């Protein structure tokens, strides 16, 4: 009983720290956004966010909430790529952004207006918008200039009980336009760690929740391969290597 109470306290404390830290950061960023010469798209803010995500990950590890096992990261992935991953939990992006080199994300427009992360995301150059030609062109230009993109081709968290949602081809279209490689990360997480439909405050059944993130296959740019073919190939690869994910 006492052990369970301690686990609940540690879990809620870690999320409280994330929310409070994000709110403080964004309050500090708001004046910069009101400045006509606001330094949007800054690598400096991406470094700040990477550091903060890494500290939050360290906090969850120390408190016994979440432990991450990194496989194949002895050599960091090269920048200037389209980084993709399956999306079993709410915290996937934060975990990867704590580890990856200079990378941007595609956010839903509503998240860019969120008081907990929106202002910092704008200053970091994260992209928010409705998927379409303009978004593909904007992101591809950033990648061609040397930045990297983190995107989850499922479009949302994996449905409970499934190993993988059907993949959308947006990542492949962006990679083709930017003539960039596609680097896959394979994420295996406990089903109870903030999956789709489960609020973040609900404790996972087992703590620490162990997440395995593997630096998986890389697909170099190949002009002879269509985005649809690449999407199908990535989906087949993931389905062949992901375990069944039950409720």
C-alpha cells in the first residue's frame, strides 16, 4: 500500500514538473513573440527544449516512473534526415527530442496555441498546420537546409490492441522533395503508459514503465522509389518487428 502511494506520488510529481516547467518556459517566451524581431526558428531554443526534455527524462528515471532503454545509439543519427517512429505513447516525441540532434516537429495547430508548449515551439521553428502541399514544401526546405524532422507517420497514437495504425505517406513525400534519407526508430512501450484514450494522470499498471527505443533501419533517398512504395515498405518492416500490443 505504501509502495503504491509512493509510486502514485512520483508519477504525479513528474507530470506536475513537466507542466510547471513548460508553463514557466512559455511565459518567458511570450515577450519574445511580441517582439517584431522575434528569433523564430532558432537552434538555441531547440537546444533548450532538448535539455529540458532530457532533464525530465532523468527525473522520471530517478523517481522510478519511466526508464528508457536506448538500442543502437552508440553513434548518434546523422542530421538532415526525416526521422520517423511508431507512436505507442503520449511521451514518444519528448523522449526522442531529448536524444536527437537539431530536429523540428510537425505539431497540430492547436498545440502551437497551447500555453504549456506553444510559444517555445514557435521559437524553436516547429511547424504547425494542416497537412498539404504548402506544409510539405515548407518542411522539405528546412530539411534541405540541414535540419532534421521528427514525424510520426501513424498521425496519432496507436489504437489500443493494435501493433500499428496504417501509416500515412506524408513523411515519404517530404523526404522525396528534400532528397533526404528516412531513419526509423522502433518504440516498444507497455500498453498502460499513456496510450491513446488514457489520460496522462492515470498510473501505468507496472512501474517503472520500461520503454525500448531502437535505432532501426535507414532508407537512403532513392528517386526511383515512390512515396507510396516507401510507406508500404516501412509499414511492412514495422509490423514484422513490433510485438502484438494488447490492452
